[in-house]
């Protein structure tokens, strides 16, 4: 009888502890998702991606205007560069070869807005504005001239 009560006590304790569940990040879109977590503890962190691109018409106009190279900045930080002659026939995927893809750490926010600026080889600003990075997505931002 004593052995049975001990077994029942251990079983109840195990059920209670496993029912409480592990705390962690329960959002599958988060960088630090924990599949074993049962309760969200507010620790989820996110990243978002943006790929800048333009087509042949814009490339031709850039070259005709004397722009041969472009430098990309997000929140005043240099994030990429490339030849103005490189264009796309459609939106590239994030991280596709020769694309200018920017990944931003969003912290605990699911989206954040950043400023961007794209300058030519002479430092002349060709484009500027704001771009919204959203958790676990790839925003394909077409630039037109």
C-alpha cells in the first residue's frame, strides 16, 4: 500500500509539473521560438528583411544620368552597394545572389520603420524614404526613377 501511494504521489507530482509547462517564446515567427514552451514569457525576438530592386527602365535612366554605382544606407548605416547597371526583370527573393537585401534585428517588436537612402558614386542621393521591416517577412521594394 505504501509503495502504491508513493507511485501515485510521483505520478501526481509529474502531472502537476508537466502541466505547469515551460516558459519561453511561443511565437513560431520569432527568431528564438521554443517548440517546447507552453507559456509565453515575453522573450520573443524578431528579424525582418527588405530587398531593394529596380527594372531595366530605371537602370537605363540611372546610367543616362551618369550614375554607375549605388550605395545603400538604412538608418544612416551602410548596408550594401552595387552597379547601377544590375537590374531585375521581376522582384528578387531576399538574399538572392546580387540582390541588395537588408536584415534588421527588430528586438521584441514585430515591425519597425527605418529611414533609407540610396546614393550614387558621387554621393548624390537618388532615393530616400522610410521602409517598414516586418517580422519573418521579405518586403520587396521596387525603386523607380
